[in-house]
C-alpha cells in the first residue's frame, strides 16, 4: 500500500490499523465539543501531522489517519470522510465544506481481482488557502493548487491549477 503498488485490502495488519483509527474517530465523534477541542487527543495523536489551529468538526471518518497531514488553520467541516490509504496533504488555511470526501483507494477494474480485495492507493495533495465546497468528492491521484476553489457537489477527476475555480461532475474550470 505504502509503495503505491496493488495490495490486498483484506489483510489482518490493515484491519488492526483501521481498528486503531476507528477507536480514535469514535472518541473524536462522541466527545462533547468543549472536551474535544479542535481535534480529540487520540485522533490528533494518530494523524500524520496537524498544524496549529487545524480543526476537524464531528462527525469525521478516515481509514487510517496516519496518512493525513493538515497544515496550520485547516478546517474540515462536519461529515468529512478521508480514505487515506495514501498520503493526503492539505495546505494551511484550506477549508472543507460539510460532507467533503477524499478517496485515495482505487479498486481493481477486473472483477476477479476486485473480489479478491485488490486495490491501489493514490495520494492527494491540496494546496494552501483552498476552498472545497460542501459535498465535493476528490479522487485519488489529484493535486489541487494553492488558492483554488472547488464548487459544492463537484467531483474532481483531474488536477486543479493554482487559483482556478472548478465546478460540476466531472469538475471543469469556470472561465
């Protein structure tokens, strides 16, 4: 998985890592906001990095947590899901609307391999000061440049240049 090669997602070692994430997520999602703070302690310890002032609203879901890297002042609104089978880097000052989803895993196209649990993990890189509108979906392998905007409900299937605004399904530049 870490090497970017095809791997079997039905694996005892990966199950244990997902369970550790599930426990940290449970704490984050069930603590009272006054006790949780910006990010609950177990989730913050699990994340790859969390810059000062980064905040994750509840509910939140991720696959592993340790592949998520949040810059300073990142804000992930309620309902965010990050399937971080590969590194997900989110630059400082970036904001996610509610129910934004980031999907790094890609299941095999061959049904026999798919049934066997084969998938590949593709990283996602989101620049600084990006705004991702509510309900947007960002697929694995995508890079979004600094200061870009992704409209609500968009499905990002291609890289987004710095400063660009994209909308729709699939997301396309607004001129």
